[in-house]
């Protein structure tokens, strides 16, 4: 009838607090929450030390105290619990069963994320078996059984044959050997990669320890799993000795060449795989259907974002072109040359044809070799794609595999830059470039940028401000000249600013010390050279290594100079400058990289 009686005999001092804990096993059938009545009662003290407890009273030395105590009457106190106890929510079960994907684009590589939660502790060594993960049989006719390995990072789930910086078997002498050579492609087609984010201080996740080398395809000693591609059966086992606590999300993501989306856009129904939980060879939980399934193959691969900007519109200037893009599918390829990505419409730039290096956080994410093949005649920047994870554009944020647990990779916008030399024609240009991608696996058509036109030459390189002032006009004394300048383009390291017309100075040829708030932009000293008595001296300032003079920014520098020994009219000081191209760095030193993007650019002089 639901009544359980516990009897406890104890001696409690007056005023003392007593806490009693009772451990019960929940009943096997579901039970609605309810309150439990608790009644505390005590017999009269006259009975407390009677048989069979008298011996204990003597043993513990309370018999004499007991016999001398004043007897009190029995008492009872009754209370009810606050909240719910002894609540049986049902049998052991998985309370969360989600399987989500990264893209529904036909032909695309896909990333899947599993999210499970149990209402009980899952012991280490528990196996989870999933069925109905079969996609397109053509992918695995020759490789029915896959090898599984753990990856150290989410982005490493995709078949990856990109180059790290200067990665190639023979140093950097043959770029064609970098990346996906045939035997590596064959190995990658056999693999199913898994990532589990809950890594402890020892580097071990709920599924084991990931290999640090991406070229090591052997399974970890503490990881066990299998994938039967034709049957669509995936099995993973949790790390022995590591328990997943009750009501804790167990999340992992996986991807494989064998699980690419169907070749054609299809209208197939959502697939809902089932999961079975086993422990010690026995079924711990029978098969349950996942609450969410996979759609793959219902859409087209496409770019969803393409923005382009330029750092300068000055005629002949070295302009930094910044690209930002996003796709609705993971962008990678196992073809030997990689996916071909083309930015078209970069017309009228003067950079000679060749390989132009990319920079950014990691240019190898977007370009396998870290550079693009530039054609000045066609205005095309072409490069072999690296590995990008795409976005949630085709599946929606609520069922996106790029959001495993508390981690969010759904804002996968990739950004990189390169430098081209602007047109020499004023008021020329005005392009609206497009981007596209093609590979043996999947293609994305041209997507035109909504950004403002690029490649325009709207102004010539010049000083927009050039001023000089002095601290004293007393003859034959040390003067301090302060210059203030502003240019309309970027001055890279090694670029020079020259002041000429310093007639009559008594300072000998050599170095002059630079001081002032912006002196650090230049080499520690300037250089003074006297041409002749009529032309006077020339002071040259050189932009220091690691520094740049930004466009339309006031720069103020001072230096000492000796005044003439005799009176003379005020002199006109002429400012000139030469802008050097940006340095090439951070890429493999292939001999045919464009070394200087073109020639130096002189600025229009200003008095």
C-alpha cells in the first residue's frame, strides 16, 4: 500500500540536531511525484533501557544516569516532505537522441553530430550501435568496411589533404607532391573520422585519445569502433573506466568519404537511425529511434556570402584585397589537385602574372598551398582549395551539426587577403568580382559580390599634408625641424620619405636622430646628405621593419639640424616619397612567387 516503516533506536542529547539518510532503489514502473509523510516517535524513557537494551545501557555507562533520570511521557511528531521524493521517472532510458548534419547539399561531404543523454550513469566501456546510416552505395563498393580514428579538432573531421606551411616530401621543390598524392587519397577513402570534445587533463575524451598527427590513421589504444558502410552500421565504445554521469550530454561528431550526400538532388524522406546501447556484451538499452534524422541531398551547393574590399583606390598603389566568403557545405576535395576556386573579374590590376601569396589567420584553410595563381590578362585569381567547414545555411541553426554541445562552428566565414597593384589609369576600373568552386565531387556556381566596385583608380599618389616648422632661426645654432606629413596610401617597410632643399645647413653628412611621437615608425636615424651648395642637403627617412605608415594619418617627426652661419632667405622644403611593395612572407619560398608585385611607386612631390 506504499507504506514503509523504519525503526531506529538511538540516544540523542537534548537540543541536538539529527539527520537520517535512507537510500532506496526506485521502483521499476513509472510513478508520479508525491510527498512522503515522516513521523518521529519516542517511547517513554522508562522503557528505553529495558530488555533487550539493558546490556547496552550498562556497556555504554548510561545505566546509572538512566535510573536517576526523570521519566517523561512518550511523544510523537509528524511532518511531510517539501517537493518530490521517491520519484520513479521510468526505466533506464536515453532522454535525448539527436542526429544532425552540416549540409543537405547534393554530392557534398557531410559532418554529422550525435547528441545523447541518459537518465542514469553510463559506465565506461559502453557501446553505442547506430543503424541506417547508409548514404550512396557508389562511394563504398570497393571499401565496404571503414577504419575509424579519433581526430584532435573539429575541422580535422573532413578528409584533409591540404598543405601545412611548406609541407611537401621533398622540401619545397615540387609543389605537386604536396597534399593528396594517390596512396594518401586511397587511405582517406577508407577512413571515418570522429571527434569527441570532452577531453580531460590527460588528453582523453569519452571515446579515447586522439592522434596528434593527421597522417596517423591507426586507431588509438583506448578507442574502439567500427563502421560497415553498406549496412550503415556504426559502433563506438566509450573509454573504459570513464563514466558519463546521468543527465549529461554525450556528444560526438563524425565524417567520411563514405557518407557523402547523394549524387542527385532527391526528395527522399528523412532517415531516422536507431541506437542500441550495450555493456559487457549484453543489451543495456534496447533499440530506440533517434528524435531527429538526416536529410542530405535536398539542396544545391552554393556560396552564401562573398564580400570583397580594397585598401586603396590610388592609381598605381599596392592595394590589399580582402576576401570574405561562406558556403552552405563543407568545402574540401580528394582530387589530386584539390578543389578549384576561382575569383573572376579582377580586371585592370598591374601585378604581373604569377603566384601571389595569401595571408590571414590561416591561409591554408582556403588555399592548399597558401597562394593563388594570378593572371593579369584574364583578371582571374585561381587556387586549390583547402578545408572549410561551411555554415548551417542549408539545414538551419536548430539542427546543425556544426553546433556540437556548447561549441558553435556555425559562423564559418573565411577571410584572407592578397596584394595587387592598382591600375595606372585614373578613373578606370570598377569591377564586381564573382567566386565559384568546382571539384570532382561537388561544384558551386558563380556568386557575384554585393560589395562596392574594386580596381578603381580615383586619385593619384600624393601628400595630402606636408608641413615643416623650426624651433629657432638664430644663425649658427642647432635647430629642431618638425615635419608633419600625411599621404593617401600605405607606406610599407623600406619605403622612404625625403626632404630636400635644406640649403646652408652646417650639419655634416651622416645620421640624424629622430624624435617625436611617430619617430618609431622610421629607422632609428635619418640620413643627411649634402648634394651641393645650391641644392643643399637632403634628409631621408626610411620606414622601419615591422612598421607601416597608414594612409590619411598624420605623422609628426623632429630631428636636429645646424642653422646656416650667415643670414639667408627662408628656404622651400620639398617632400617626396617612394612606396615599396609589401614584403612576401609566411609562405613556402617557391621561386615563381611574384616577388614584388610590380615596381616601386613614387608619390607626387609637394613643397
